[in-house]
């Protein structure tokens, strides 16, 4: 998978969770799906969910988000298409 804005590598430590990593790197815990999607290959079993608490020693990819795209998704849907108030 290509990351047009690049990515960071994060080595997990005891107690790391997807939501905490999203908050640490993006300032928003709800963006954990970005990190989950980038690291789906680490958890190949399609039936099982990835663990909520990550094991120590994993190297995760943390995609760098485009600031403009990040801000646009923070807006409510009725303000996203360039509508100004």
C-alpha cells in the first residue's frame, strides 16, 4: 500500500492500544481505523478482530494524513463540500 504523505513506524510497548496511538499521532482517538487499515496485514485471520491491546514489539505503520483532508472530515457533512457560512 502506498502512502502519498509518507508514514511513521511505531514499535509497540506494553499497554499500547489502537485508540491511544490514534490520539498520540493524530490528536483524535476516532481515527484509529486509519492505523488499523494500514496494519491489517499483521492480523490475517479474517474472522478474528485485531486485539484491542497490542502485544509489545510489533512495528506498526502510522500513515501521515493530509492536513486538508483531516480538517475536512472533522466538519459536519453539510459543511464539507466547500460550503462556507
